[in-house]
């Protein structure tokens, strides 16, 4: 079998082709589009029919993966962070990176990551784009609030963007260009509200038959949209052998550096999809009031103080929820805390 290392950039993909014995048989660069990858596959086929390619995880790697699989390749996507740990280099170029990936393939040392199938990718894109629009809307609302503060107009209503708040903004007397910017921001917020509502309807339609969502909504703090996001980001729960594996995937576990008698614990690693971490944080914010988690949350806050306590308590609660989610999805059961005679639903 031939082993191909692929280093992808905006304008090209560098290729290093190794024989089964680990010797370089060819090196070249191709355009990263469909035609260039077709030519890449044809050139590699001149040296042998069976090729295993390795490409680092980055934007565009899935396209390269899908295109080369159509040409009969076995393509692996490698974790870029772990590749750097396996092969730290004093001299780093695109050509050398391609050689490193090909060598890892030849030695069966590729730190491969899981690639979701096209249906899960579509689910993720819908949930992620909705979150993207929500964040834009929040930014515009915060900008309007800041404008009111800048001109000495405190907000006297609970919802500045409700009916009473809109009347207040219409009567607001401030100079241009701030007045014009507020009007434009309100128009954009209305448009974003419409697009977010349409996406929400589409998510509910597509997730109606999802096997994980009915279980996830029984967990404390997990609403329907949050459940859809968590389900799409996790994918197949069977790929996680234990709750600890799922926690590690979320990036909620602290960094650990051990050497001899030194055991240094740092902040959370933040590995894995940040959309999944966001969904778990949002769930933890609401789950802190649930009877099963409220006491633990308050104890952690008191123990660590006002400065660090709330944030660390939220992360701890998000990890506990992650462990509960693993058991729920693995056993196909709704949320049921250990020691309770009946199942608790959120």
C-alpha cells in the first residue's frame, strides 16, 4: 500500500507519496479544487492502486476527504494538535508537513479523528448557523443598550425590544449618526428574528424523528434546541466507551501536566467542538436550580469564593450533565439520577 501525506492550504495541496517500505516515490503540489484532486488521484494511481492518504483536520479537509474517497483512496483525518505532539519540528514547511503525515501513515501512528457522515454534517450546520445568527442579534442589542447609556438614557423597561421598549426607542431623541444606527440595528434585529424563527421550524421538522432528542430534553436545563445541538455534535454515542471519554471530547476536563512529583492542573482543555461546550454551559446555567444539582452547585460556589466559584461550579455541573447524557443515550433511558425511586424530567 502507498501512503500519501496531504498538507492543505488555500492555494494548493502538497503531496508526499511513500512506498510500503517508507521510501519517497513522488512529491508534488496540486490545486485544492475538484479538478486538481482528480489529477492528484490519477498521478498517485501510476505508482499503485491502493493509497491511504492522511490530511490534518482543518477547514477544507472534509472536501479533500470526500473527493479522494471517490477515487478509491482510504483517507484519514488526523488531529492537528496531536500530530504536532508526535512530530515536533525545528523546520516547518508545507513539504515537510506532508512528509510527516505520510510517515505517520506508514508507521500506523495516525491520531485519527472521527468524521461525521453527511446527514450529521447537515444537522450540525443548521444548529451552528442558528447560533451564529443569535450571536449577531445579541451583538446588535448590546450595541443599542450601549448607545442609550452613552446618552444618559437608562432603560426603564424589562425588555427593551418588546412593545414598550420599541415605543421608547421610537421616541428616543439622540443626534445622528447614532439615531440612524439605532434604526438600522432594529431593522436588522427584526430580520434576524424572522430568519431564526424559520431555522427553528426547520430544526424541529428535521429533528422530529431523532432518537436522541426525546431523551435529552428530559435532562435538567436542556431545551429542544439545545438537545438538537448536543445530539448533532455528539453524533453516535457508541464511539465513546465511557462517560470520561465523552467528557474528554467536550473539552471540559482540566489540562494536566505531570512529571515525577509535579502534578499541575490548569484550565479546561477546550478540545473538541466549542458548539457542544456552549450547549452544555447553557444547560448548566439552568440546571443549577434543579433539585438534583442545586446543592452541589451552591457548595462549589461557596468553597471557591465569589471570584472563581460561579464559573468553576458551572463547568463542574456541565461535566456532571455530560456524564448523565452518556448514560441516558447509551442505555436509551431518560434522565434518572442515581438513588431516586422515580425518573425526574426537566
